[in-house]
C-alpha cells in the first residue's frame, strides 16, 4: 500500500531477504483473486433472475453459468492454479504482514491510515468468511444442518438458496459482513496495488484511480448484496419439491438396478 513496500529489506531472515519479491507476489495474488471475485460476484448477481423451470430442469442464467464453469476441461487444475493457491499464499503472507506489525500509523494522512487499518481488519474477516463459505459449499461439513450447506452444481440455484437460508445468521450476519469486507478489501487493495507497481505516481493519477476503485467497491458490493437479497426472497422455492434441493434430495423414484454378473461358465 505504500512506497515503502518497494524497498527490498536488508534483514537476514528468510522472509526478510526475499521480502521484496514476496511483497510483489502478495500483490499479484491479491490482484488475481480480486479479478476472480469480480467475475464470481457478477455471476452470482444473476441469481436475481430467479429459477426458470422447464420440465423439472432449471433453464435460468445462474444454472447456465455454473454449467459452463463445471464443463471446463481441467477444472480442478484451473481452480487450484488460479483460485486456491493464489488466495492461500496471499492469506498466509498477509497474516505474516499483519502480525509482523508493519503498521503505518503516523506515516500517512489521516484517511490513508484508516484505510490501511481497515485493509487488515477486513483481511481477518475475509479469512474466516472464506473458510466457512468454501468448506460448507464443498460439503466438508457433510450432514450438518441436514446437508443444506453444501452446493450441488446440478441444482445450482436451489442449493445456493438453501445454503443462504439454512439459518438466519447465515444470511443476516455472515454474508452481509463477508461481502462488505471483501468489496472493501478488493477495492482498497486495487487502489494500493497501483502504487505498489508504480502505475499511479502523481497525485492526479492516484485520485483518478481512487475514483475507479470507488466504483469497483460499489459494483462488487452491489452485486454481492443483490445475490444475497435474491437468495432471501426466493426462500419459498425450498418448499417446492418438483426440483430436488441439494440436500435432502427427493431422489427421483428410480429403482436401483442391481446387476448380477455371473462368471462365465468354465469349460470342464
Ligand atoms: C477477497 C479476497 C482478497 C482479495 C481480493 C485481496 C486483494 C488484495 C490486494 C489487491 C491487495 C493490495 C496489494 C498491494 O498492496 O499491492 C491486498 C492487500 C492485503 N491483503 Fe488481501 N486480498 C484478499 C484476502 C486477503 C486475506 C484473506 C488476507 C489475510 C490475512 C489478506 C491480507 C492482506 C494484507 C495484510 C494486505 C496489505 C498489504 C500491504 O499493505 O502491503 N488479504 N489484498
Ligand atoms: C452473496 C455472495 C456469494 C454467493 C451467493 C456465492 C456463491 C458461491 C457458490 C454457489 C459457490 C460454489 C460454486 C461452484 O462450486 O461452482 C461459490 C464458491 C466460491 N466462492 Fe462464493 N459466493 C458469494 C460470495 C463470495 C465472496 C465474497 C468470496 C470471496 C471472498 C467468494 C469466494 C468463493 C470461492 C473462493 C469459491 C470456490 C471456488 C471454486 O470452487 O472454484 N464468494 N460461491
């Protein structure tokens, strides 16, 4: 966030020696994950279109986007390379930056100091939010809340609505706070990265970039909240059993096919 981040450290420790390079990598992974987040929140905002059930199948935009993503080749590799590894590195090094006490108090103007402090507070909030968000959607908590928290790509809309409405504190506390913290950290981080990479040096370019980042904040916060409100307003679809929910899936009445494979008759 500051020009001081550009100065390589002269310390002897492993972290200090590679401080400059690690700082750049921290910035780059923040930009990468931030770009993913903009796309992610934009796709989530299509939840406002609702479900469009035709013959028991959801033909809505959200389901279509999820189908496209889940149809990508090498999806696991893409996810790890462009989403999970960057945010894991960014988080671990972010924790190091935060606890190593590189606070800027007194070095900058009043507003910049507050933004710097909020960047760290939101980082900690996002860390807990992401753990909850990703682990529950991936089904790590299995049958907790009758499995209502996990995501089912075949019933994308309904399982997302079910997740958001699984308990009042999920839609009323976790998501509004998680989305607000993420939108702030993303926009303020993008602003800071302009300085880190030497792209916004003059005061004029910094204030112009601040305007763009303000719009990024409003756009991402608005998209996240629109998705959340759509999730809350559509809670009534959970009573409709014509489309199976993610969890207590009213599995279609298909009788189990038991194949008995007899060994080939042995020629005596
Ligand atoms: C929504 C997820 C996140 C996004 C989009 C994101 C993005 C960014 C960006 C773009 C920066 C600016 C880097 C620079 O100064 O060039 C940044 C800074 C920072 N991030 Fe994140 N980040 C996220 C989550 C986290 C998490 C979970 C942590 C955990 C500790 C974290 C810790 C930090 C810290 C401490 C800074 C300030 C670095 C400094 O002032 O030099 N971030 N982030
Ligand atoms: C109301 C807001 C949000 C909604 C409705 C939402 C919805 C979802 C859904 C449905 C998935 C599963 C997607 C899939 O497996 O195909 C998902 C995954 C994910 N979300 Fe969110 N999300 C929201 C906010 C956020 C925020 C603020 C962040 C970042 C801080 C975030 C980060 C992630 C990540 C990292 C994944 C895992 C991606 C993967 O498995 O490839 N989400 N989200």
